[in-house]
C-alpha cells in the first residue's frame, strides 16, 4: 500500500476535501499489477506501492531515475544503476512497461534515464516475489510502468525544465509533452521527450601499471577527469490508439522509439593489452588503472497490439503481443594505446568489453477472467517469451552469432471472498524453458478487514530467476585478460572441456502486514523474510577463465513501515522506514551494495492555494563492498531535497516549479558512484 498518494492528490485539490480524499484513495485505489486484475489496495494481500502522475509532477521528475529516487521501497544507487526492492537487486527485479517485457541489456542500469516521465501515468511496485504471475526475473519484485492512456476528453500538456549543480556542471535541459483524447470510437494518446545532459566530472589520479606479480608502474601518475554523469542526448516519442469495434470489443496498438548517445571518460581497473604474456601465450598482459573513452549509440523500437473482449457480463478475454528491439553500439578505447602495444587508439577497442549487440524481446500473452459471482474470480492464461541476443561475444572467434531463450508458460489464479471481511488470493504458474530448467511457482495470500483502520494480511510467495544468455553462452575476454565462458560453452583452448548445469535461482517469501487509514492518517506495516537459494555467482576456480555456478543461499529479513498524517490544515507528514538484516549464508557476510536501513520523511506545506512546498529527507545506510579482495564499507548518506510549485491565478493552467536537490551537498562514497552535489532546477508546465 502507498500512503503518499492521498497527500499529494489532496494538495492539488481544495483543502476542505482533504479528509474525504485521503480515505477514498487509501482504501479504494485500484491496482492491476499485484493480481493482473483490478483490485483495490485494501483487499490486496500483496504489498504494493503506487506512485501517480500527480506525485511525479510534484517532485519535478524528468525520467524513471527521478521517479525511483522518490518511491519508498525502491533503492536506486546515486549513479542511477540497477534498482532493488527489499534487498533483492540487479537481475532479480523485473521491469515491465504496461505489463510487457522490453529489450535491453542484461542489467537495467541505463533504463532509468531512458524512459521519460512524460510517458508515465503511474508506477505500480510489487514488493516480494511474483513468479506465480510473471515468471522469471520476479525474484524480489516487479516494477510495472503504466503509460498514459487515451482519455474521453481532449487534454494536453507541455513542459520544460533546466538545472545544474552549484559549480555549473551537470546541466540537464528537458522538454516534453503529451496529448490524449478521443474521436468517435477511437481514442489516442501521444507523447515526446527530448533531454540533453552535460557532463559532471571529478579529477582523479591514475598510475598506469603493467599486470604481474607484483604490478609494475608505467610512467608517472596522471590526472583524469572522470565522468560521473555522462554527457548524453536522449529522444523519445510514442503513442497509443484504441478503437471500440463494438461495445464489447476494444482493439489496441501502441508504438514507441528511443535513441540515445553518450560519451564518458573513466579509469578501468584492468584493460587487456596487445602484448602477449610469455608465460601464457593465449593470454595478453592486462594493464591496470587505464584511462578509457567510451562512446554509446543506442536505440529501441517497441510495438504492441492487443484486444479486450467482454464475452459475457462475467467472462473477459485479454490478448497482448509485443516486440521490443534494442540496438547497442558501444566503443571503448584508451588514449594510452601505445603503452598497451596497439597500433592506434581505434585498435585498442579490441582490449575492451564492448561491441555491437541487438536484443529482441517478444512477449505474447493471452488470459481470461471469469467472475461467476460476487465472491469468486478466476484468472487463467498463457504467455510465450522469447529473448534473442545477437552479438559478437558468443563465438570464440568474435564473429556475430545469435542466442535465443524461449519460455512457454501457463498460469491460474483464484480470488475468493470467503466472508465479508476475509478474502484469499492464490495462484500457480508453470514455466517451460527450451534451455535450462523448468519452474513451477506458487503464491497464496489472505487479508482480513477488521475495519477501515485495520486490515491484516498474510502472504507466501515464490519467485525465480532463470540463467540468462550471458551466464549460459558468453565467450569473450574480460579486461583482466581472463576468458569469460558461459556454463554451456566448451572451449578447450582455455581448458573448459565440458558444459555444466546452471540451475535457476529460487526465492521463498513470508510476510505479515497490517494496514489502515482514518480521517487524516494512514499506515502500512510489514514484517517479511525472503530466502534465496541457488544464487548464481561468478566462478573463478579455474585460473584461465571465469564461468558461473550456483553457490550461495541468501537470507533477507526486514521490517517496513510507511505512514501519513495531516498535522495541520495545510501541513502533511509522510514517513517511511525499511530495516533489514541481510546475509550470505555461505560467507556469513551481509550482502554487498545493499543498505540495510532506508528512511525518509516528507513534509508537504500548502502555503497558499497557489503555492505549495515540499521537504524530502532520506537516509541510506552504509553498504559493504569488495575492492581488490578487501572487504570495505561505504558510509551512509542523507540527501535533503526542497521542492516548490506555484500556480498563479492570473495565468490559468500553468504551473511553475523549482527545486534544490541535495541542498546540504551530502557526499557519497565513490564506490557507489557519485552524486553531482547540490543541484538547482526550475521549469514550467502548461495544460491545455
């Protein structure tokens, strides 16, 4: 459940309506991700966060990165890397757009800046495994980006904003807009966004070294302006049409296009040279602390078609087919190419882990919902997912080849209102993969509604993550000159003479929660435990290559609280806390890059009917990580942000907004990336 939603919605309404709005939104907010059916939060046993369009606009978000930084329950590192939910990060969080998968890289590192806020109507977050509905990758949770849909009445908006840090770096300028409406039986929605980002750099000193035991210094230390925010240009455009063929049949089609360019300067811990290793002729000597230049050119094209058919008053059929094509051109070179034995800087790209690749995600979904009476609803469905990767890093000779992973799934779910206060939701899914192991996942939950102030929920859920084509089929050099070989690869040149089985990761989640609301308050409390087995980890037991193995068992136990309270007529308070205990049971260490404490406090103050302000303070706990085989800890940090919105009565349908992010200039350990320091921005939004 989400408690910030009513506060921000009510800020945009008149003050006397606050009490009614907070109660209505809290208990009756309808979500679709948790059960794949429309179900209000108060009767959903799944822990769910909802972040609405009004909240997105209130914080001045430009893209998913800005949105995720403000959603309680999602942790996003300062560098905008892979998000995590309740300690499950990276590949264990499934990112969807309108319930469908998108073509991307193996991690979702860059996607948070690629998807613009102008495209987003709301974000729904499932906290906890969701394999019984969504299959692989929903190991720790699901984030579903619901895009703006056609409306019955014509409406449009356009906005622009710009900002930079206190030193004049990291400037970001964005302009975007959307239009929605209907003409007869045809509804339409369209949006665009263009964003230009300037670099943010920090000067670091690098001592080039030639790998060996011990490494040898080459030349003198040199200063490098390392890019922590890459200069980039990102353009997005898309839209959706729907048409009422009859009163019971709705056809839908949507399409979008994204193009992106980035440039960055960095320091590579290791870089493969063009100098042969006399002791191991098949391996070139790695160099350490190497300045690198990276250039990225990426584009993605998505198309989706579907239909909703009301067969009878009690039976509906829903179909959706989509294809997402992602192309990446990644070039990494080094200006130190001569020291590394290359004949030119362009040739030095051979020593980097970069190249051109294509990813295609095909997703076909067919489901049917039957509601025989007021107390029962049954969902059955099937899904076919195809993940196709075409690149030059699956073949030992570097030639382009394609690897495809296909999965066919069947699922079923029953929602049962046993009595007026007691309801259950339980379901089962079977995933049949043509490569790797199959999986059957189950979930069951119930909620007992004592009254509006107290709703008790219990849930058990399973999730899994199947090995991807990187872990199964990769065959290429790494920067340290070791070979990266997937478990299915046989390459005798490096001593890997057999293939090995790699099982899926599995999670079991137990949760008990209590939620409720009153006239001017709401809350949500949860205690949860998530156990992950057969965790997929790198295997460096062979000195010539790295592969993967099922290794550790991970345990995550946590307590989560969110609450809101109207303190005064125009002052509202939101609180959030997530306290976890994480442990890798094999090493008895806590999980790396995982803060075990997350806190936030938000104060919303409606100064006048036209002017509102917001203060957001967040606390991110310290994090362990490993550097050069040594266990280290990155300090906790506390960013504080101030937001302001002004809608003058004299200028109708216009909002002016501004903000100062990280107003106290909180520093972040560079092991976590970096932030740009104090960032000041302003903009305006016009509605038509």
